[in-house]
C-alpha cells in the first residue's frame, strides 16, 4: 500500500497545553504479536477458528470496509502494520505534537464478547500482558485498561484482582453491548472487584452481546450504528442506576467512552421525573437517579456534538458538571477529535484545565 503520512497538517494550530487523552486504541501488528502471552492451545485455536464474536456479522463488525479498524488514512505507520500498532509513530503523530501527558489505552477487538468463554478469558489476559510489555513499560505517559470477559463475572473479577495495585493499569474496560443490561447481577462481581482495586470501570461504545444496536433489528446503515452508541449508553446507565449498582457499590466510578455526551442531562431529567412517580417500585434507591449519576459517572467528549450556536454546548457541559467531562480523541480512528480544533469554545482557564487534563488525573487517581 502506498500511503502518504502527514504527521502534522500545514497551518495546523499547535496544542498549547498538556492534555489527557482518555481514548487511545492500540492494536497488535498481527495476532502473532500476542503469542508470547497465549498458551499454545489458544494459538492453535486462533489460527483454526479465529475470533468468533456474538454478533450479527460473522465476518467482522460493521466498520466501513474501506478503512481497516475504522482508522484515519494518515495513521498507517510508515514501517507497515495497522494504525495504532507502532508506538514510535504514535509518539511522533499524536503524543508529542498534542502534548499528551496522560493517555488511556482502550484495546478493541481484544477478546471481549467471544463465543468461546475460555478463549475469551485467555485472550483478554494476553492483551493485558501485551499492553504492559509493548506499551506502558516503554511509554510512561500511557496507562493500560484491564480487559475482561464480561459475560463471566467471577472470571472477570479474577482478572481484575490479578492487576490490582499495578500502576500500569488505570481502569477496567467493558463494552456497551453486552448480553444483558449492565445493571444485572451477573455483572456485579466485576464492580465489586473494581471497587476493591480502586479502579474505575470504563464502558466503551460497541460490543458483542449478540443483539442489534436498535430495539427492533439490525440497521441498514453505518450512520444508524454510530448514532445508536449513545442509545446503548443511555440504556446501560439507566440499568446500573435503577438496579441499584451505585447504591450497593458506593465507591464505584464509571467512565462512559466514545458515545458523545450531550444526551446525558436529558436522561437525568427524565429518570428523575419517572422515578418520582414510580419510586415505590425501587425502594432500594435512596436518592434521585440524577444524584447517583452526578456522583459516580464521568463521560468522555468524543465524538463531540457540534450545535449552532456553540453556547448550547457550553450549557450542556454546565448541566453535566465541569468536573465530570474527560477529553478524548479516539486516535487513530477516522472520527478523531483533534485537540487543536475540538471544543472551540470560550472556556475559562479553570474549565479548560479540568476538561483537558485535571478531571482525568482525578478519576484515574493520578493527580
């Protein structure tokens, strides 16, 4: 492939401050890069059967087929390999020019949601060890996520406990499209283990629960799939609140990743209104739903909504709370939010520091 790589566009304004990027996607150069961390049994399984996920598309997720892994065209490393697979190139294209002081790694296509549960556990474990060996041990600005096979609560809890106290890891990572709503008791061992380890639970859009992103079948267009991610996050957050997750785990922190954020205030308003009318159905909730969300939930900015006039976005951020917003780019994907251009709003210095850096350091315990 003849790819012209643009490390920095001509005339692009430089990023003037240190930032935290709460959504960076690393990829292995090939599946064999994970072999040092996989037993021979699972190497053979991968070669023979591949990564078979619970979804409607046997051949792969509904990414636009013209761009592998939904990547930016300029993100292919000049040495070859997938976008997000070369640490030196990531430094040159993203970490250094954008002054990334903290980057959270969120590996995708990483074993979560596989049909074979034992293989899913082994693959997640391998990806976790690979993150440390190939990324965080070589670049102190990067922090890994604990990947877990979320449909096996006890197995996921054991993997979280394996990394408890390890400074290489900043959070536990789940996906938004699970077999059941994330408030269900089958997932509670994950929250218990994360709370004990003092690790936030990140929930990234996408996933492999075996169901469509809609409530009525598979969508026709990628546009529908993309918009549906915010709907998934609204459903899973509603489930976690109403099922009593935050009442039962008072120290649990949740980070919602790559589903936008403008929908969150309206969800809180509607939840409070309906809860007030039907509160006798959920006596285990001691407070309005919005209070649990305000106390336990953070949300990333990417892909940022862009209303006109821009004041509407400022109002939305105010309603969410300036201390609950986390800047993210989604590097190296096609809908990357460039920190030099994203959120062109009249922030105060304090607001900008919180959104672009301080909130991430706080929620991940790295202040």
